[in-house]
C-alpha cells in the first residue's frame, strides 16, 4: 500500500532534478554570452581623445579659424585700396564695418572652441582673447612653416566650417558694396508750363 506513493515521489524528484539542470545550463549559457559581450566591448577602440590629441586638434582648429579670418580680411582690405566709384568716406565705412564683423566672428569661433573643450564661460573668454592676441602678433599667413594637415573631429570641424562660410559671406558682401556704382542723380522735373517738343510727323506718301 505504501510503495506506489514512494514511486510517485521518486518520479517527481527526477523531474525536479532535470528542471534544475536545465535552468542551471541556461544560466551558465547566459553568463557566457554576457561575458563574451563584455570582453568584446573592452577590446573596442577608445573614443576619448588623450590630452596630446586634444592639443593637436585645438591647434589645428585655431589655425583654420584664423586662416579664414585673415583671407577674408585681406580681401576687404585689397578691394578698399582700389580706385572705387563711391566716395572715400563711404568706402571707409563699409570696409571698417566688415573688418569689425570679421573680428567679432573670429572671437565667437574661438569662444566655441573653448566651449567644446569644456571651458567655463569666463575661461573660454580669456582663452579667446589670448588666442586672438597671439595670432594678431603672428598671423598664419606670415608663419614660416605650415604644420601637417589634421583631420578634425566633428565638433571642431563644424566650428571651422561655419567660420569659413560666414567669413566668406561677409567679405563678399563688403566687396559688392565697395564696388557698386554710385546711384545716378535723378533727372530734375521739367518746369511747369513748358511745352514738350512735339513728335515730327511721319512722311506721307
């Protein structure tokens, strides 16, 4: 009378063992997959730049920003030196405004570079002024040797590209204004009551 329950008890224990083994094997497989994924991620190349790499990127971006500024400022200065149709006062005003706008644009670009390098606002302002002063004393165009080209990181490249685009636009606008012909004087109205010359009659046949 007591053997049948015992047999049933043995069968339940074996099922439990099988289920336990299956669960254990599944967990081990899952752990193995996670371990492989972590190992593969550890072997991926590091995307954070070193201090030396950041210095190379910053120096290259600074030169590119300054080069865009110098080229556009030189264009405005050369056009202003021409014998223009507008008055000297008008030409001076146009050229002065364009050069001021270019300096403001360059300052903004250097500020953006400082922000990319995680500088605080005051620190970025100091950095921008110091960088401007350094290039004013030693322009890129007058430097003896040009460093090897550097492939800029996306955030640095975006600043340089935008600087070049806007600097070119400012220089071209100033060139157009400087070389524009002065407005022609409007014809004075004819005195009232004066007779207009009549058109000559067409010859008759």
